[in-house]
């Protein structure tokens, strides 16, 4: 997330706290949550909050959401298609790599 996402993040977190009957996060609590989750994209955090609220009746900890963020990120990585290299291009690339290795003195 980026600094411009802080307001949206705070609204999401406080909405989640409202769902579970907790008081809104004060500045210190907000800082802890932000510091734990800021490395993830806002959409990943939002999806993780949504997944959590659909599957638990207890208010989450930052750790609970981090675990879900990791699984969302991993799922995105697995969804990426492998690049396709034709046999002709593959052989050309193999030759270029071999030539480069030879120039560098590698065997």
C-alpha cells in the first residue's frame, strides 16, 4: 500500500472492527496494523479482510490478515501463465547463452 491508501485502509479496518463490535482503532493501533500490512497491495488487504469476515466470528489480529494476504499473493503468482518459447527461439536463446558464457570464460 502507499500513503494515499491510509484513509481507505483506516476506513476498512474500522468497518471490520464495527462488524465485530470493537471500538475504532486509535492512532497507535492503526499504526501497528498499517506497519504490518503496508507491504501488501490495498486490493490484497481488502480481499483478505473480506475472506476473514466471511469465515470467522472473532475479530482478527494482524497476523490473521497477514496469513490471508500471503495466500492471496501466492494464488496470484500461481495464476500467471508460463511464457511460451517456440523451439526455434529456444534454440536461438540457448546458442546466445552459450556464446555469452564462452565470452565470459565460463564453460
